[in-house]
C-alpha cells in the first residue's frame, strides 16, 4: 500500500504489533480491531457494532482513547459503516491512499496513527464530508 503523508506525525511513541495486540486485548476490542487499526484492513459492510447505534455520546480511538467524533455528527449514509459529517478538530490526520487501484483519503488517529477509515466529499451539509469509519477502530462512550 502506498500512502503520501499530508499532516503531522502521531504524538504517541511507536509500538510493536505485540504491544498493540496487548493494548487491544486489554480493552476487549473485537478480534478484527488489530488488523483494521494497525494494518489498514476494512471490516465487512453492515457488520460493525456501531453501524446502527444512534445514542448520544462520543466516539474515541479504540487504540489510544483519543476523542474523534461527537455522536451528533453521525448520520445514516447507507454504506454499511458508521459515518460522520465532522471530526473533532485536530483529532484526525488525512493521508492520500493509492491502494487497490484507487485514490482515496485515508483517515488515521492523529494521536496514535490507528487506521480509522476514509473520508469522502459526498456527505451532508454543512461540511459535505462523509467520514466512513470502521466500527472496529472506534470505542463509544454514551453521554452521561
């Protein structure tokens, strides 16, 4: 996979695969979370645990706990993955992704470099963005 960095490097130190596996295991993350967050895999559409969650709260990086999205920005894009129209400012870095014969914009956690998904310019107003995220890369914290 070829990526072109377009923003700052993550603020957390680099960790080994074994360290990330242990961190995710301690958080009771789904088994696919390691492959998604550390190796840019994608969960199958309509299978993620947050695709149909509409509760108030916030979404955080499953790896480091950084706040990524407020649930009020989540919308039903019909694509099979949780979709948001706006990220928390500074929470996400964008990387040009030229894998699979396409040019897309990959999103990664600005704190730990975890792969989250991709952002597309076909979302609702006012941003016009669709942050298409893997549930396995997220942790939901209900409001209250």
